[in-house]
């Protein structure tokens, strides 16, 4: 099974999700989207597959979203998508693609239904347990 994770190595949730995928026995394709960036078409496809709107995928914490005026609910999706393409950090993470679906994996447990095997005894970086 091929799994891809749009990953931010500085994000604890993203690191947890990557660890869960690897613990399941899969070695994912890891895409550091802050380095590779996004295209508007790519974002549209990912969001459609995940059932997300650009607004729902917008990350505001620790990003220039507010300074760019993107937190106003009246900002159209096309503007959000363009801003996300120009500022990759505006996309909430991690996004995981697997044969079982695509989803924004926040909280990190959201990745579990996308895995073929969920190992027992998973814990987050902070030591808190995960129940499948």
C-alpha cells in the first residue's frame, strides 16, 4: 500500500502521524510541502478528495493568515487557494493520502482509518496513549 504524507517536520502532530504510519509497517512517501510548495490545482484535488474546503484547511496559528486578511469569512476560496500556493505554511497539516482515502490528520489519530494495520500500544511524542 502506498501512502503519502504532506509533512511539516517542525509539527508535533505531523511527526506523530508519520510515526504511526511507520509503526503500521508502511514506509510513506514524505513530502515536505514547506520546501516543495503547492499548486492551486494540487490543493483543489487534495481538498476535494479529503472533503475539505480551503477555509477548513486554512491554518491560522503561526502563519501570516491574519496579516494577509485571510481570516475574514468573506474571502473567496480562489483567494485562499492562491494564498496557500504562495505561502505553503497556510495549509493545515498533515494531509495523508492512502488507498483508503485522503484526510487532514488532526488530531493525529485521524490517520488510523487510512492504515491497513493499526499497531497496539501507540503513543504520541508526549507519551499520551492512542486508542484505535
